[in-house]
C-alpha cells in the first residue's frame, strides 16, 4: 500500500473566550492571518464570563497548526484549552468492532448458539470439514496479515504501528464488498515463522490478504503459502497494484490508438510491485518491457546480488539493452514508475514516442511533477488522490476477494487477476474515456460488482472454483 499525501490537516481547537475583552471576530482574524481556514464552529458552553467554542480549522501541516495555536494563545482573552487532530479522533479505540448476528435473549437462545446445541454443529464439521464454509464465518472472512516491515512509505515501523493501516483495510473490505476482514499483525520477520503462523490460523479464514511485507521476503512468503494452503493468498502490494495498473493501461492505449503488443514499456523500480506489474502486463499481451532500477537497465550481462533481478532479466528486455533510464526510455510508449520522486525528467519524457503514457506512482511525491509533465504527456496517472487517474488498490482487492470467496476458489490465479483488470477498465465507458479519466473512482459503486462477477467467471473457467457461479449483488 502506498502512502497518500493529505491535502492538509483538520484540527479541532477548543477555545475559552473571555467575554469582556474577546469577540469571535478576533478569533477569526487571528486564524485567518496565519493562513488557517475555519470550516466549522460549535458552541460548547456559555457562561457569564466565558464562552467555550470548538473551532474546526484546516491547516497545511503540523507546523502550520502550531503556528495557528501560537497566534491564538498570544491574544488576550483567548485560551487554547485543547487541540485535537480529526484524523487521530477517528482512530481512538480502533476503527472496527465485532458484532453478533444472532441475539441471545434467553436460555433457549444460549443453548443453540453455545453449549449444548453447538456440539452437534462441531461434530458435523468434524465429519465433513467443508461444512465450515456453511456453518462458520470462514465463508466470508479474510485475514489481513502484516509484519509491519513495509508500511505505506514509512518502512519498517513494527506490527503495532501497522495496525491502523490493517484496520483501515478491514473497513474497506466491509464497506465496499461486505467481506468480513480482520487485521493480524505479527511480531516476527522470519519467513519460516510467518508462514507457519498463517498456516496455523488459516482454518478460520476463507482467504489471506498479505500486506506491507518487505521485499524480497514477501515473494517467498506468498509463494509458500499459495502452495501450502487451499484458500486464496493475495499480496495486495504486488498484485493489487498490478491489476489496477493494467486496468488503467488498457484504457490509456485505447485512448491513444495503440496496441498492447506493439508497446515499448519501461518499468522503473524493480521491487515487489514492479515485478508484479511487469508480469501482469506481459500476461495481457505486452511484448517489450525494460526494467530499470538503481543498477540501471536490468539485463542478462550482469550478476546481481538481488536474485529477483537475475530472474527478472530472464523474461524482460528482449534486446538485452544496457545503460540508464535515459537509454531505456528513448522511443518508449509507456513509463511505469514504482520508484521515487524526481526520477523521471522532462528530457526523458521528450525522448518518448508520440502520445506518451506515464504512470508515475511513487508516493507521496511521484517520479515527475504532474504540472511539469502535463505539456509533454498524453496520459498521466499517479498514486495520489489529488490528481486525475489515481492508481489505487482499493479498486481491486474488495471485488477480487468477493469473487474468490463467492466461488470458494482455491487460489487467485493469473486469469482471475486479468479478468479483474479488464472489469475495472470496463467501468469507464467509451463515452466517458478521456485523458483525465482512464480509471474509475474508488467510490464508483459499479466497480466491486464488475470485478466480483468477472473473477467468479474466471475461477469457474479455470477450474479453481469449488462452487457454481452465484450472483449475490
């Protein structure tokens, strides 16, 4: 998951105002003079000598918020009682909870949901383990598993600090696709131990969503779990990004009148997401992909300490080019960035083919500033929500797991991922397709159903479904 650069912070300032010497106009002036933006005012208490108000103010960042508070504190008759960050407020006590589906009102209810009645249900599952899908939460529950080693753009911050992200993902699963998800953050960085733990908890879940696990460990962990479990295992940082990227690329090439098989594509940043994106676009029909990282163009002449780069060189760069990004990007139709800010220069873009397509997905700052790139790029996408064409994994994972769970798939295979990408792309109609609209909004309610239906069909078509197609939306 990539970190999003917020447009600012929203603070709630609790102010105690002395009636005899202070008016709210003075408060508004002090905030306005420091560049703060008042968006709400609530009266908390009115007394003879003082009035307490909560003033909600938008600021650019923490330093700007401190400047606003300092300005208010310096005014006679104004006391800043408390400062609350609205983002922190929504996380107090966590963002998810467990609710019972069946009320227990009397002894008879208790005997059915628990002892002694539950024993018959347990015995039924013991005799036929597949009944766990019918008689437990397994049929609709996903574990969101992380070790906290690659959280957002923050890096290795540990399992406790990773929890807010995993809780947020669980919220999105539920709100967008009615999938029950639970965050599980592990206090281990050992691939063997992580694999063992996930295998041990797997009986309770219908799918495993791996999240924010650092490369290259994430490859080994995912591959081993896919082989050793009979439920879907999906590393969203790799494959979710790849699915949404392909969806955007399908519409971008349609817009500029090019074909996938004719494209020259440069992928910059050959980590987990870069490798997954490369595999995805090759599966879709792209023939020429050139990977570039700190070592330059990944080629078959070099001996890399990174075993994944050695492997990557075997199925990319058909002409075995060498050099830097400057050499790789000459005549390229598409640039895919999963690296860092400022990597892509204007001169690079100018050397690309006609109607260049640029996916600059580094966060919070993309590989090239969108305003700088705009005069030279036909289609531009980023990972940010404050620019058009956001490549956001939220478009993928709710629907792809909804479909995998509904078909009771044993895995999420390449065909299911391709189907998901095509479904996301299809939500943008030919009439809507535009340089600034190649990918639907994450709030577009058509996305989850389109992805779910496509994934269910692909699962059945490829023989990994254990249940017939069934529409639930």
